[in-house]
C-alpha cells in the first residue's frame, strides 16, 4: 500500500496496541486509531474504523493476541475465550474474522502456561497478518493476466488494501497490471449507503496512480450497454462450498448486469474467505445495519441527512451472488471456476 509515496499496512500490532488506519475519516483525512484493550479493538471493528474482510480478520487476530497479553494468569482461559467471543460477535458475515480469531485461539490453546500462550498468541496473530498480505500479493499476480492493456474494469465497494492488511483482493490484480505498465481504466461505483467506493476505492486508486472514474451506483448498466466495460472484479466476504459468494450489497445486481451483457465477472479472495462449513449462499448470515446509514451520507464534519427523516429504511450490508453468475474466483493459488472451488480447496 502506498500513501504519499510511503508504505503502510492497514492494521498492525505494536506492543500491546493495535494500530489501524481510521477508515471512517477517509478520504477527508489520513489518520490512525490505536486501541489499548481488546474491547476497544472489537469496538473499532463494530463501528467500522476498520472494515473489509481481510482487515477485520487481522484485527480480530491482533485483538485476541491483545486479550491474551492482558488476561490474568488466574482466569486466563476464561478471559481469552470471552474475548474471542466478543471479537467474533462484532460483525457476522466476513468469514476471515472467524478464521483469524480461530487461528490465534488455537495457538493459545496449544500452550499450557499463560506466559507461553501469550507469546504464541502474538506470533500467531503476526503470522496471520503476514499471510494475508502475502496471499493478496499472490492474488494480484494470478489475477493480473485477466486485465490486458487498455482494459476497462468495473469494481464495487472497496476490496483494495484498505480491506486487507496490504494489496487487497479485487484491486490487487489491477495494481500488479498497472505496475507492469498496462494501461487500465477503472469504473468505481459509489457503493451506497456507506460509500466505500467513493470514499475508499477512488482514494486508494488515486494514491496508486491508477486511472479511474467515480460513478453513481445506477450508471454501470448504461456503461455496459455502451461496451465500455470489459471485465468486472469484486471481492468477497464469504464464499460457500458451492461457489456462491457473499459480498457488499449491490454485487448481485452487478453480476446480473454483467451476465446480461456477456461481460466476464470475477471474484477475488484469499482462501481464508472460503467457508467449507457453509454448503450454499442462502446459509450465509447477512448483516443488517442501522437505518440511519441510508438516511445519511457521511461528510467531513459528520453525517448529513439526505432522505426523508420520517421514512423507514432497510439496510442489508451484503448480498449473495450465485455461482452461476461468476466466471472465475481468483485466489492465491490460482483462478478457479466456482463449481471447482471445493475440489481445489481440498488439493
Ligand atoms: O462492510 P464492509 O465495508 O466491511 O464490507 C466488506 C467489503 O469490504 C466488501 O464487501 C468487499 O468487497 C469484500 S472484503 C474485501
């Protein structure tokens, strides 16, 4: 990740503190938030200071390491298990959060003595975060071949480096292609209600120097009809065994439009997003968020009312795109047809 010519990671463990880019302030200000205690780390996931599947996975892992560092010798297991539950309960959809917390919990539980368990927790959390960055870099290398010179690409929400520890999933192939000199153009939709496309992806692409245009969510069908979109690539929050994909609300509509126009539709995600215990997309828990996110838009000075205050709103944060609409899933080990994902996960 490059911001102002400097390399950063979205989230890090520094001593007993978790340090993350404060994503709620972007693109107005580039600031960090530091948490001292796992409960504050859980709050940062819940209030979306940190968001994106991989980033909340790493934050959950660091939060649990933080909890192990702070737990008493006397009630060590009980306190750590309560922290694991507290971190898991912050957001229900992204599989990476559950996988990151489970990975560190297993490392903790493999040690008998709290002092060794604390060390194991910190090492495991760091390993998890480093693996996230490496996997995303590798997704970029595999995925770059899908984007030839001159390609016009549509993406949704933010599945860039802000959504992971580094590199990102859907944007990583675009960064790799851009760095080897291919000229790409990215259509970024705003992604109402929270505006991750407008506020995060457009800003990220700008930092990386990738040519892009921000559009309202309603524009993409018209662009496709005018043959101005060659590929779609999006991220994922959870992938079911049959290749169905939960991703930011609006992804399903994009996939239907891509199918109607014969445009290849790719999903990019590390294997930590794959949930082998979930048979199909209807079983993926979909987070519903506050009605206020629909009524308001977030400006530099806070929320601004942009709707009738008296109307009820419905705000599902994710939708499910069925496997049949997906051309391929780009992972750190290769690109797979959705129907072959389960087989690939076992090899
Ligand atoms: O609600 P968010 O912003 O945490 O949403 C998650 C996402 O960032 C997107 O759904 C993304 O496309 C997949 S996560 C890389």
